[in-house]
C-alpha cells in the first residue's frame, strides 16, 4: 500500500484495497460493541431477578420455531457464499432470496410469540406488568431491531446478485453481510437459552 | 488530480470544510466544536460559583445571561441543579471525550502511523456530524419548558425516570437522553475507525513497539470506549422505557405528591450498576489520551527518550483492563454487601500500581533532561502534578471504610476535578499548544501561553484544593447554598475564596481563547518541525494535503524516542539531538522500543 502515491488516492483501486483491508475488522469491532450492549442488558436481568416479586416465565412455543428458522437461514446464507465461490451464481441468488424469506418468517414468528405472551397475561408495561415480562419483550425486540439491519444488508446482496455484481473473487459484500447474519443467529440462540434457563 | 476537481466552487467548499472526510479537517471540527462546548461548560461553572460564593447576592451578569432562570440577579434553586448537571455532562462528554479524543485521535493517528487517512473517511465524517447534532440538541435542551436535565450528570432514577419528578425531569431529560444516544453512536463510530486504522494501516516498519505512546493511548481509549459505551446505551434505553412506556426496570414502591405509582419490581441501584460500568471507564477515556499526549511532549521537550516505554504501554493496558472492574466504588453507600465492597476496594487500589508506574516514568524522563519549558511542556508537567495530587485522594475514596465518611461531599468534587477534570484539560491544552503548528500551520504566542499556564495552575489548585476541607467538614455536593446551615458558617470564607479563584480561572481561559483565535488567523507561520520531534507527523508539510505525503509514505526504522542519542565517541549520532523515525538504524544500533 505504501507504493501508492498521492495521485492515486482517489483511485478506485486504492479505495478497494483499503476496503479489503479494513471492512472486516470494522465489522468485528462493531459486533463487539453489540455484544457489550446485550451483555449489559442480560446482566441487568440477572440483577433484577433477585427482586422478590420477579415472576419466572415460560418461553412461548413460537420462540422454538423462531430458533429453527434463524438457524436454517444461517445455513442457506452460508450455502449462497459457497455457490458464489464456485461460480454457481444462479443457485447463489436463489439461496440468498431464501435466506431473506427465512429472515422475514423469523420476524413474523417473533410477532406471534409476543401475541402468545400477551394472551397468557405477560405485559410489556403498565400496572399488571412484571419486569420479567418487560425484559422478554425488550430483549427480543432489540434483537429484532438489529435483525432489521441484517435484512437491509440482505436486500442489498439480493439486488446485487440479481444484477450479477458478484463473482468468485468479488464477494466482500456477501462475506460482511453473512458474518453479521451469523452473529444475529448466535445472538438469538444465546438470548433464547438465556430466557429459557436463566430468566 | 485535476480530473477530480469539482466544477462548482460551492460544492468544493461544502466537501472541503463541511462534509469533509479528511481526518485533519475532521480533527479541526472536533476541536472547535469541543472548545465551544467547553467554553459554555466553563461559563456555567463560573455562574454557579457566584451563587455559592455570594449566596443571594444580585449580579447583573446572572440576570443578563440566565434570563428567566434568575430572579433579580439571583439564580433560581432548580436552575442551579440544571446548570450543575449540564456543566458536568458537557465537560465530561462533550469537551473531554469527543473534544479530546476526536481532535487528537483524528489528527495524530494517520499522521503518526503513516497512513493516508482513516480506515473509513465516511464513518469518520458521520462520527463528527453525530457529535455536532448531539451538541446542538444538548444546547437546545437548555431552553425548553421546565429547563434542562437536573438529576446530575449521572442521571440517577427516580429523578430521571419520572417526568413529573422535578422541573428538569420533563422534556429537558428527554432531550438529554436523545442527545446522549446520538453522542454514543458518534463515539462508537469514531472508536471503530481509530482501532482499525491503528491495527491495519500502519506504514512499513511501523511495528506496534515503534508506535508513539499517543497512539497506544488512543488505541486503548477506543477499546475501552467500545466496551463500555454500549452498556450506557443499554442503561439509557431501559430508562427511556421506564419514562415513556411505563415499564419498571428502575422503579418500585414509589409515590409522588401523595399519589402511589403503579411501578413495581425494579431497582434504581440497577441503574447505578449499569451507569458506573460506563462511568468509571469514562474517567479513563478522558485521562488516557491526556496521558499519551503528555508522555510524547515530556519526552520531546526534555530531549530524552521516554523512560520505560514498555512499562508505559503495559500500565495503560492494565489501567484499561482494571477500569472495567472497579465501578462498585461509586456505590459503597448503596447498601452493598461489605464483602463486595471489600472486593471493589481491592480492585480499585490495584489501579494505584500502574498509575504510580506512570508517574515514576514521567519523573525519571524529566530527571536531568535538557528541559525546554514551552507552554505545552508546562501544562504537561502540570498534568503530572494533578495526576499525583488527585490520585492520592483517590486512595481515600477507593477505600470503602473511608469513602463512607466523605461520600457525596465536596471532597469528591475536589478529587475528581483534580484527577480527571484538570488532568484531562491540561493534557488537551498541552496537545493544542504542541500540535497547533500542525493543525493551523501557525505558532501560538509563547508569552500569552506562559501567562495562561500560571494563571490556570494557580487558580485550579485555588479552586479545587480547598474543596477537600469543605468535604471533610461535611459540606454536601449539589447544594444550592450552604448559608442555611449554622454548622457550615465558619467555612464561608473558603467558599468565597474558591469563587474568586474560579473567576480568575475564567479570565485566564479568555487569554487562551484570544491566543487561539488570533494565532490561527494571524500567528507567525510555523516551520515544519518546530519542536524537533521524531515522529512521522513532522515529516509532512506545513500545508495540509489530502493524503498527507505528496510522494510515497515514508518507511519507519526506529522508535520515536531517539533524543540526545550518543555514538561511541560521545557525539550526537546525526549531529543533532534527535533522530527521526525515518532514519535507518546504523550498523549494530539497537532500536529503543525493543528493550
Ligand atoms: C474552572 C473550572 C471549573 C469549575 C469552577 C468547576 C466547578 C464545579 C463545582 C463547584 C461543581 C459542584 C457543584 C455542586 O455540586 O453543587 C462542579 C461539578 C462538576 N464538574 Fe466542574 N468545575 C470546573 C471544571 C470542570 C471540568 C474541566 C470538568 C471535567 C471533568 C468538570 C466536571 C464536573 C462534573 C462531572 C461535576 C458533577 C456534576 C454533578 O454533580 O452532576 N468540571 N464543578
Ligand atoms: Cu470510578
């Protein structure tokens, strides 16, 4: 990189080189801050749990479905990267779209799960609410908020792969989005077990 | 380059000065915004010091500046709380976090590691503009109905959680939270860039043990920020839920105005845990860059290698790590289990070790140095002084058995102003004096700088040293007046004295601001390397160019502290008393960072 002189600074090649070098570390450190965000929230729950009026809640059955869906979506997304690497771009596009659909289905099941909670008398806020319920809603909704960012990145990848912008060597965009997506899956699995066994 | 020139001048202006992605311009933007905020925070403290020193007396300046926040020239009690809260918030976050890190990380990281720019110029630009928007919202909150947030810079619930609690708990508090959420986003974007740039974009030969200590301090600061700010964001979000949606994360068994509220099951102590998990590391987010900056200056201006380079790095790493496990020392009086209190006492006192190592190394670097007392050097030595005198009272506050006696008194106010406020400010000002030639291409006036330093150090100690005695006598912090308690009557003169020093400090800073603005526009042109420094930023031209070096980026061959290095004959190796990092090692010469 030191060989590139100033004249080339606005040069696309230089910019791509910097991006290649720094995009992944940027993402990873960003993920670290999200980890700390949820570490803060889940430790808050552990502190709140010691209160005498804490009510232990059952995980709504829909959350199991969510878990399966998001695990599958990680798998399909990973497949799509492999397809791109093998230059089977058509399959890659299909699996990316599939991932997106699975992501949407995950979102839908989250809403169903909240409905289940609501009907079983677990409220987000107000007189009849208990902090344990509020944590259920807050943690899952904040995860979903992060998932929306993932869905947007998926949309970009879907569009670009339909436009045939990827090739076995230009895959940085997919890799970034994929890493983030796996992270969301891992985060969900963590939250799921945390809510099931600790909360 | 010509192919890239924009046809419209206007557009050029917009991208060069406003939405710039160049780290040097972004650094200037942070500096100027930070200083404006700092000036506002300083003015607030001078105003409420007037009230504390001369309670109930009428001042036209208070009438003039505070308007409806005052009556007949006397500030209103609830507005006093708003001013203290905003003063603390602005000083800690806006001046000494964004202002300090934003300015110097942006300026020095690419220049000192040998990079064209930050990893992502775009995120860097966003980081500044988030900071800007956050500053504007924070200032707007001063003008809203009910006044600005008044629950202290620590915004403990229930005052912060119940909009109807006190006047500042309403819209003012909401805007405080919005501004801080945006601020946290800005800080995270900045930190991401700093870390990745340092780790990935160093020039050839720039190993981690050849980095200037400034860079190490920015790196550790950014890591501490990435780890702790998200937790504050989490805390603030739960607070927003309690305030606006009626959840009970922090509230329980509470009634207001005789009316029982329906909140149940939460705990305000939970907020304290989450807040101080950021709050304590935040102290080091303020302090570490100041330590890095002054290490660099002390070495350069003593014309000696920094003593214990590796020990300096290790102790900063240790401080960074320990800062995450000491937060409980702010909570000794919350009914904490005494055993847990002892644990936090232990971890807190551990920090004394790396801190003492740093102080030792500063002093041994100065020892027998060929010292040049530039204003930057004066402020750096000032930092060594405040770091010692503030650190010593930290030992008292870190010990749970002693802290319980002085908790929430002026002893604490004296302690944290000296160790964090003054050290942070001294480091920042030292950095501005030292790198002003690099930032603006002109020199600051030395005599005004010296006057500024002596006024500042005298008035700073004059303000904050006596506060310890007030605290030991039991004067509580965050009180509008102390004249209502016969117990404190004999302390009255101390309060007046402190206020006189505060006024002196204020005028001292005006000298600096004048020097700053005048020199930026009219100061004498700077030479390329005014302090005969070794690090890479002095190999770039005085005039800023996009990409920093016109040709290739220089290669680095040695650490940055080869000052007054002698060869076997007892002469300076290069004929001068400094050897820039770009000079190759001679045969058999050892690199200083390696041992
Ligand atoms: C000449 C400069 C300054 C003066 C005269 C001053 C004065 C004061 C005083 C008297 C208080 C306590 C008021 C009370 O408890 O009723 C206070 C609070 C505070 N100051 Fe300063 N200060 C100055 C500079 C700074 C700086 C540089 C910082 C940066 C760290 C800072 C941070 C704070 C904080 C965090 C609080 C606590 C606010 C709260 O209680 O919520 N101050 N200041
Ligand atoms: Cu602390």
